[in-house]
C-alpha cells in the first residue's frame, strides 16, 4: 500500500467515509500485476506466460496465475493486510483483461490444458478465503476479462457487473440476454451520464432509468451537472425504485419482445400472487409503420382478474392482456402516478423512447 496516498491505510479512508454517514466500499483488481512492481520482481513465475515466446500486455499488466495455490495465498494475505480493521461493507472485484498466454510455470507441460479451469477454481478459492474472513461483505464480480460472468460466481458474489457498456439502448440487449441465466437482482444496472462514454449516444434520463430499474439500480454520473428539473426526476426515480424494488428484483421475470430481432424490446415482472406487474417497453430506433401500433402480449397474469394500467379508470382482463395484448402507444398517454410528472412522461415516439406500465388488480 502506498502510504504517501493513504497515510492511515484503508481503515483511515473508511473511517472518513463512515463519518459522512455513508457505508464504505472499495474497488480491487487482485488478479493483475505490473512488470514494475515488487511482486513481479520477486515472483516472475507467478504470471501466466508461455516460455520463450512474447507476452501480451493489457493496461500494462499481466495476469497472475491463480491456478497456483501459492499465488492465491499470497494475494489473500496482501488483501487481508490492507483490509483488516477497516469497516468495509462492499467490494467490487473488477476484471479488466482477458487471459492470454494461458501457460503456468506451476504445472508441467502435459497439464497445461487444465490451467484455465484451475484458474477459475483459484478465483473461487480466493473468494472462499475472503468470505470466511469477512462474512458480512457484499462482493460484486465482473463480466469482463476471460468470461468470468459464470453462474458459479453467484455463489460467492450475488451481484455482477455484466458490462461497462452503460448506454441504455445497448443495455436493453445486454440485460435481455443476461436474463436467460441470471436473476434481475444479480446484475448491476446504472443510470449513467450522456452523451454515453461508450457509444456517444444521448438518451432521455427517463429511458436510462426505465432500463436500469431492472437490475441492481444505481447512478454513475456527476449529479452536480444536472438541472433542477433533472434532479427532481432523479428523486422520483429513486423513490419509485425503493417502492417497487421487491417486485422488480424478486418477481417473476418474463421476456416479451427480443430487442435483437426488431426495433422494440420489452419485458415484465409479476408478483408471486399475480396481483401486480410492471412492464418495460423500449423503442430502440424509430421507423415508419413498424412496432408503434403493435400490441404487446403480456405473460404471467391471472386470466380471471381485471387489471388497471397506471391507475387509470379503464380495466383490462388478464386474459385479454395476454391473448390480445397491451397497445403501448395508447397506454403511454396515461402517466404512471408517482414516477413522472406530465412534462417528463416518456413515450415511444422517436428514437430511444420508453414507457413503464404498472398493472394492479381491480379489487
């Protein structure tokens, strides 16, 4: 640890954050090492590299060979030395580099085919050690680098960052695909700044939130740059997510329209008792006579009950909504109470539009 930057260590930094009334979380990337480091100079055999061949550096880094238990133990001891005594509640373990030159000096030549698999087992082993040491910590894993967004990782890290691509329209596809293997509560989904850093695209603040609600919701932007109207909308978004987190993250998730196959994507979540549902509809690109007036067939509702949409006066039968469908262009004219003011209510007109629909059973 560089004491010139953190003279009181991680504990001192955590204490300052806690004094502000905030929990403390920290980002780590323990599977990488730079050539200009004490660890590499002492143990060049710890890195993955093929003997007598060139090496590929990524971000000026090489990958540590976690298939070697000695490497796992060494990194564990370094992390414990840094973390002990600090009030840490969350750790984001990032992985920013693909594995290249997957050859370990720890294993003989005839067992190099095992290295990649044993590397993942080493990652699991380090998680096991850290969780045993700090049982109350929430770990978030990361999809990048070496396809490490595997289902086994959820045992150790119940939350995963499925992509650095935070563009809302891209995220419709990313989260739609992630839903085939992972629960909504497991993937990090954030409202980020615009123009987006990855795509340069500008999307409505409402659409960014409408996508990010379906995940471990959060913001990654400088709130000081927002207008008063945007700040007010952010407050409404946070209140909406808090009020509906249980339904969104733990309800039954249904994929309604595949964003990879058309200009619209859609999904919904339904409560276990089928009395409530939230539908998300996303217009990717505008077109002429495309999906604007195409009914969206819902799923998972109680066919014997009637549902109000966004608290409106008109009720539709669950059987009707599943057989005939919901017409988003019509329903979008009914603002969802407690989510958007009339001037901010998004719609499906133009590129990057979106709507949420809150369905509640008529008692």
